[in-house]
C-alpha cells in the first residue's frame, strides 16, 4: 500500500467530464453531465447540495461502486475505466473506505464483530484484530458497547460503529454520505469531531456529501453541486 505522504497531491483523485444518466422506459434521466474536479491528498472536502442533485451518485462513482456514463475517474494515477469490477473491489478493501448513509451494519453481529469483519481476510491475527477494534471503538466513545447488537445501540452509536468499521483498514480515502444525517446537531458535532481527529492523524482524505449538517469550518475545500455540475465555493 502506498503511504499517504507518498501520493502526489496533484493526481490523488481526479474526475474529467463526468456524466451520469439512468434510463427509465427508454428515457434518459440525467443526474449530472459536466463534473470536473481535482482533489488533493490529506484534505477534508465537502460536497454540498440539495437532496436529489447527485451527491450520493458521485460518491458511488468515486468509490468504484458504479461507473459513469461518460468521462473518467483517476485514483492515485490509476484510471477506474482500466479496472475490472474485481480490481475495484480489491481497491475498496485496501484503500477506500465508505461510510454509508444507512450504516449497513449486520444486525446479528455485535459492534466489535461488525468492525472486525473487514479485517477477517487481511492476514492479521485474531488478537491483533481484537486490539485494533477495541482501540477504534474506544476512541469513538464506545468502549462499553463492544458486545452490543446494533438494535441495542442508539442511532448515533450505530453511526460510530460504522465509522470505526470504515477506519479499520486504514484507508487513504474515506467517502462519507450524509454521515450525521439522522442524529441531532449536538451528537453530530461530537461524531464528526472524533472522526476528524482520527482522519487528520493519519493524513487520510475525507470527502463528505451533505445537504447542510456538516459545518463548513471543518472543511479544507467546499464544493457546491447544482444544475448538473460541481463548483468550488
């Protein structure tokens, strides 16, 4: 794995002439059609915009979960269009973490098990995995919740488990889709502040899609998504 400090800031993540459309009953529905960007390594980047403008769709493209209708995405100098679906999945496992809006926790697994799941095939011993999981959950204020199921946790606590799971593989890029959309402002502030400490300590790039629940003061760069494009504020 390439260390964050070795990645060229100029080519860390780049999109050129991105277009994304869906087709319904033979009719093209455009999500966006003129998106260009060049994101630097180690930055906190916020993408703002109203619901439905394509923020989640863009994050899906950046994570290699979907492909653009037109245009190209390059991550650490590697064009996604040159990667197979299997190669993109391996890239996500090793370098890209995604914090989903609906958490995607396994309901029958404890908080610790949900986080440890991403380390199961990493070649790390069980004792080391457990130490890492406990350390992450403790840093996020869940030291006393390791053995609780998601149903036994509050929404904010579930979100922290999802964040810990994303951080477990030490990704160089984290994509967060409305990471605090379902919690109150005070809890949201606490969660984001803890996340930012962990991210900045490792030099990780964080890209957040939000319609307004993420303070601009936390961002290094802010972009606005509207009218089919992406503009820097």
